[in-house]
C-alpha cells in the first residue's frame, strides 16, 4: 500500500498534516503523538517580528465548533528559524511553515529568511487570517492582491509555496485561479469562517476581538464543498483540505472530493491523537477497500459526475 | 508526565449547591499530579460540546490511585460530567504548572514558614489538594486557611480542611457563616503578623484585591487563574493571562502551560 503524496513539491509519506495554529510548533504534542508518523507538520503562523496577539477572551465554543481570535501570536521568524527549526528538523518530518504579514514586503522577507533553513519543506502563505487588522484576509479577499502576495513569496524562495484560501469570499474558484496563475504550487483550504458569538447574560460579544474564525465539525461541509469546487475547476493543482476533520472518515471526504492531503486542526484539541488516528484510519480504509495507491482516491467522488 | 488516559469513574456526588465531586481511579495521574494542576476532560462522545473542560485536581490519594475533581455545573460540559456515575472518562493530564509547596529553607526566614491559603467559592477546589500536601509535609500548625463563599450553604471544603488539622477562617457575603464580608478582610488581619507565603484561588475580583494587598505588604504568593482554554498543552494560544515579565514588560503567558498558577506579583489585573 502506498500512501505517499506529493503536495506541490512537498513529499509526504502519508497525506496527513496539522492545520496551522492548532498544533503549535509540533513539540507541544510530542507527549501524545509520535510526530514521525505524520506526513508533515504545519506550524503556527509566523511573522517577521514577534506578535503578542489579541486581548482575551480569544475563544468561544459554538455548536460543534469554536470561534478563535488569537491574532497571530508568534515569536517571529528569527526565533522560529534559529531556535525552533533545529528541534523540528531533527525529527526528519517535512515542516510546512505558515507565514503571514502586514505588507507584501513582510511576506517576502519572511519567505526569504526561511529559504534554505534545514527541515523547512514548504511555506503556507496565510492570506486568510480573519483576526488581524492589517494583512491577513485583506490579501485573501481580492484576486489581484492575492496573486501579488503569491508572486512576492514565490520570487523570495525556492521552497514549494502553498497558498491558504479564505472561504469568506464570493467565489473561491476565482481566488484559486488567481493564486495558481501567480505560481502557487498548491492550495490549502479552508481557513476559518468569520463569526461572532454574543454572551447573552453580559450582553456583550464573547471575544475580545469581537469577531473570530469558526472552525471544527460545524464547517466541514463548507470546506468539502470548497475542495470539490476548486478541484473540479482546476484538477491539476494539489489541494491541502481542512475544516472540521476529527476522524479518518472525515479526512476521506476531503480526499474523495479532490484533496491530495489533509490537515487536522481543531480536532487536535478534542483528541490530541487525532492526526495519528486519521493516518491509521486511512490505511485501514485502503486495505479494507483494496486501494493500493492513495492517489486513486483523490477526487474519486467526482468521477462520472457531469460538468454543467 | 502528562498522558491521555481513560480514568474509571468510581464515585460522583453533589457536595454543595450545583457543586459535584467525581472520584476517578487513575494511578498514573495520582502519582504524577502536583497541587494546582488540572486535568482536561472530554465531556461527551460526539462533537457537541466540542472542547475538553479543564478542571483542577481537588484531591489525590496516591496509595489507592484515586483522584478527585470538584466542579460547579455551569454549562453543557459540566452538566454532562455531573451526570456520569460510572464508566470511563477520557482525560489528559496532569497539566499545567502547579503551586510551589514551600519548605522552611526555601523561604530562608522561619524554620517552618507561616502560610495562608485563601479560597473563594469554587476556587477552594484545588486548594484542598495543596493542603493535603502541606499536611503530609508536616507543616499543619503553621498554615491558616481562609475560605469565602456567597453563604454558609456554598462553603465547600471547610470541614475536610479541619479534619486535616488546619485552622480555618470563614467569610460569607451574607454573614450566614463566619465573618460577614469578603474573605480578603480576613487576610488583612493575617497580614498584621509576619507572613511568609500566600496561596490563593478564587474569582478574579478576589484575586485582584488579594494581589494588591500582597504587593503592598511585600508578601510573596501564588494565585491560580482561570481562562478559556482549548488545547491544554500550549499549542492553540487561547488561554492567555496578562503578566509582567522579569524586566517589568507586559506580555501574555498561557494559563495551560505557564499557569494556571502564577506568582501573585506577576499577574496584571
């Protein structure tokens, strides 16, 4: 059985990674997860300078989901490259670093700094963070700016570049086409959906940031639909699918819709072993249904469905 | 070392109005836990409620491998938990940084330090485990315990603490038991005499007042805070608490790994 996948130049021994921001820098989960069993580790959004993040409360639980407004708290690219990457590189697992910035130049500088750092297998460009005032989603809601960011990062690095798309747009396919046209090697989708929760007793918003990003099983059908639509329109670009994956069966929905790889996000909080359960569950499914190559499953649910 | 484990529920009882104590058979947890740490409990099998609930460890019996948690029913998760009388509980733990249990040498002043332990409302829950440890260390006669509650009915651990051999002062908001007023007034009396260390857990306004008093009196101590938490392991960065670092700069620390116990002088209220 072959579970090896190639996500736009990032070679993963199985299709399972972690969703940025839900797995820290990986090391936080070492007690629970044999990190070497993962296809890749995608780490917390990294910016040029350290960021403190948003004032608390930063999360709110919602039906089968949660809102978060962390605000890209991170130690900055220098510490990630110098202190964290050496520890992660020792694991021998591809590391995907999610990068974010306030300006085009920020993205390019972070990308340049990480180019050639041992252990970094690829970059995931965050143009869809809903929780920061500048940058983030601004870059991800306009096809022109999204393609500019993609170009800036591509020209600053030799590493494979994945662009993470926001579902908070009118037409995700337009965004996907724009960033693919600008040279993205792969796409990841979806980032969180913007939401608000109100504390009825206090008569105030729950989150310090007022709005937050919705994640968890509540968004899974939206995410599967996004993967389906983009894969249908652009079958050649690899997709990293995510949104509410808790189990292998959830992950398989994404793969069958057209995702080459999948990321477990909020599921890690519920079950710290969720990533490994998904890896093992996919292997079990392949064995049970006699699939030798994981690639046979990618987009399989779309077979024989006519294009309108 | 923290673990993901299935703990057997051996008992579950309501011990106060809406306050429950669940007893778990979890020898590895009992061995590893220190006072002030918490366990992260999955409340249900499906995705609603989604997130685990962090609940502080209330009591530990190492020889029998038993661990107790005490919690107030406030929402979906705790309602579910209070309904579990047997079976297995999906638990991560022990997690977080707990209280520093001081010895005389560490304070450098008294041979046996004079300590005050202050609990407000459900905040008394983790303090019982701390007092178990202090009793084991044989410091019982130097410890004063102060407990505050809304009324007599809501007083939680005072009888159990007396059984450990500690002297207990009680304050209630309505005067139905002990001193009529905030528990911090009782602390003010204790601060008249020399104190080495104060431990506290309770509602934020109480802790804020208490930290101010300690700073004014120049007495060190530790407080256990509560924040909304998701992962419990320092990955999601949700449960931030604003603190002053060594250089006096304000920054965020995480209640799950840097806390929930922080130095009293460190927290910015």
